[in-house]
């Protein structure tokens, strides 16, 4: 079983920056896609950014040009660099991975980290 540990959340002023990190641990697994989701107050969870195993990235339209997702395969880690933050970016951010283990395909979620952007 793979476990995800997130870090980097907190309070930041508008136009500020924040970097989220997520590290996966476990045994006998190979990560496919890595992604960040978020869920704002009273909103549904939405995909913020995703990076595939070949490095292809995709972003939520509202964060394009401000957020950058990256992965470090050697560390089984994924990062989300968030710049020019806006109050509407306030949300709990969740790390998500899809991975292979013993020929089966799984998905795992982190516990979530709160990002609050003050105006």
C-alpha cells in the first residue's frame, strides 16, 4: 500500500507564492500519473494540475501561467509551485497518484493541506 505525505500549505498573501510537496512511500510500486486536486469552501473537488509518466502536463484553465507541476521520479515526489496566488485559490489541496503494484492499478490520495490566500 502506498502512502502520500503532503507539506507546504499555509497562509499566504495575495500575489504571494507557495510550494506544495508530496512524497509517496511504500513497497513494490511504480507511479504512473501524479496530480494535485483542490476543494474550496462549498465547492467540489477539482483537478488543478497533472503530470503523466512521460512528463506531459495539463492544468486547470484558471491556474495556467501561475502554477507549475513537476515530479521527481527518483524521490517518488510531486510538487506544485504556485505563484501570483489569488484569494480564489484558497482550498484544501490534495495530492493524487495512480500507480502499478503487482500488476494491479491503484489510486492513492494524500490527507490534504490547507492553502489560504488573504486579500
